[in-house]
C-alpha cells in the first residue's frame, strides 16, 4: 500500500549544498527534504536541543521509500533577502547582508510513501490532518500546506514504453525515449543523510520541467522500481 499526499506553498527554496552566498535551489523537493517533511508530520525529534547538527529522525525512517511528482508549473524568481550578518555570539547584530536567493514560485508536489516502521503513524496523522511540527518547503518562511489524498493499492507496470508521472531516478539499465519525453532535465540530488546530518549518498534524477503531468517516457526500466498508484505511474527512489 502507498500513502499519497500533496505539499504546497507560495514559495520554496531547496538550497543546493555547493552554493555559497548566492543561494541556488533545486527545481523540486529532494528526497532528504521529503524525509524532513515526514518527520515534521509525525513529530519525530531531530535531537537539535542537544546538538544543532543532529537529525536523529533518520534512524526511524530506514526502509521507507518515496517518490515525488511536480504538480505545478516550474516558475522561478530571484530576489535579495535582508539577513543579519551574525557569525558569532559577539557579532554586531546591526550589520546586515542581502544575499540573492533563487525561489520556486507557487510550488506543489505530490509525495508517495511506502514501507518503513513509520508508515502507520504517518497515515494516522494524515487522516487526522495533523502536523506535530510546522512543515515547510526548504526554508522556515515557506510554510507548507499538507493535503492528504488517500491510501492506494499498487499495481505492476507491465507495458513499455510507459509515461512516468514522477521524477525518475537514474538506475542501471534505464532507457528513456527523449523524443516522446519532449523535454528532459538532469539533476544530482541528495538521497540520504545520517543522524548527524552528514551527506551519505546522492543520486542522478530526470524530470521533464513541464507542468504536473509532464512525463518521462521509459522504454526499459532496468533495475528501476515502477508501479501504478491511483492514476499515477510512479518511479521509486531506493529505500532509505
């Protein structure tokens, strides 16, 4: 069984880790941010009261699989954000900087979740429309609205080529039809972190850059896990 819910906001910014003062965003919510979203809904403690770099909720998400679908047009805008230049506790709070930020405008993502020990608790929270901690899309001022769509039985995808409605992880043996996909963009996104918020693994992914049901046409799936969930054909990230 698979849980399906959507998250939306007026803005989002999922900062690429290698950017410096000018903050550049991924074009969609990466798997690591989905993990934080699930932890916020359930109320999994990150342990930051003892260590500000802690993210111990990762220990409880092992075995969980997710998939992500972009459900709104990919629109960008850039602006300067006024921040306090605060490097240490003795710093001058009156000094400000205005770094450029790249934001996604009016984002909406459909999240698919299956497996793992937290499945039942996540389902209960979604049914009751509860979030223990405030959900947001990358930055704390991009507060997210969570909408539960339901729990669905998975069906096997047996006929190829097939149009996939989600972001597609690049896995061994994957072959896509560029012409039928119309547009294909490639990104490298973080997949897993550890309980100290350190990088563990990244993965190459493909997305169409088109609105909602802009599809990637898969000719051969190789080792990629595909399934039909409701009306969507879903490509799964590997389990955490």
